[in-house]
């Protein structure tokens, strides 16, 4: 059985994630917030409770934007460290290009879509969900952001060899599959879509 680290898991589990919901994958839930009952409490910048080269994959949904820019390379260094040599990361985060296009159209406070947490406006995507932050959950504040090229460049700088993904403007998000090992175009185009929307 393969193991994946579900970083910033919140209340989610593997059955809500494309590609990881089968019996082929064992999930380790990892979060900074102990109230969501993760298997491991820790931060993206300090994953010392996870052994080096111990997991086959990492799944990270809307976590990296909660870091300050100077912390992002530290977090990706931790991702790289805990992955096995053939390991990979599946990550999603807000797409600043599509969000900023909405802001340019003066839609800063206009709901763009409905989420389980309620309507989401550009201001929530840029700075963090206002409702959660108002309730005292400051973990939800956003401290940085990415375009697709910036996200890819950050992963390349962290040592990841092969990348596959893109922006989904209608969903205001970015998705990336990043492999620790070098893969051929054929290999990555065969593997990555199983985990990306």
C-alpha cells in the first residue's frame, strides 16, 4: 500500500480527493489545527514529525497561500524531504490572474462562486475567508499568492524535476502535479491526470 500525507487536511479525508480514495492509498492527515483531529499536528514549515523519504505522495489543497512568501521555500523543502525518491506532490491554490481580473472589473466584494463555507468573493481569495477569520480562525488568513508560472518556478527551485498542471480560470484556482524524480512527458501525462480535476 502506498502512503500519502494529506497536509492541511482540515476535516477532509482521502475519499474526497481525486486519485487517493482507493484502497491503494493509506492517508496520514496532517494539520496545524489540532481541533480537526489530524494524525499529526504540525506546520508546513516544520514537518519534523514526518520521517525523511517516508511518503509516496503529498496532497495540499489551499494551504500554501497561508504562508508568508519567505516561508514557501521552507515548506517545499519539507515536502521534498519527506517524499520517497519517486514521490510527488498534488497541490492546488488560488489563481491570482483570474482573481485579479475580477478585481480589475471592480468585483472585489461580489461573490464569484458558492463554497461549502458560503459565497466567496475576490477579497476572500486574496486575503482569506472573512467569515472564518472573524470567528477567530486566523489560520485562514492568506499571506501570499501565485500565478501558474510563479508556482512552477517555486517548485523547480525546490528541486522538483517534472511538473504538470495549469490554471482553471472559471474556478479561480491552480493545480500542479510535481514529481521529485525526472519523468518523461509520456510518463507524467499518463500519471498526473489521475490526481488533477
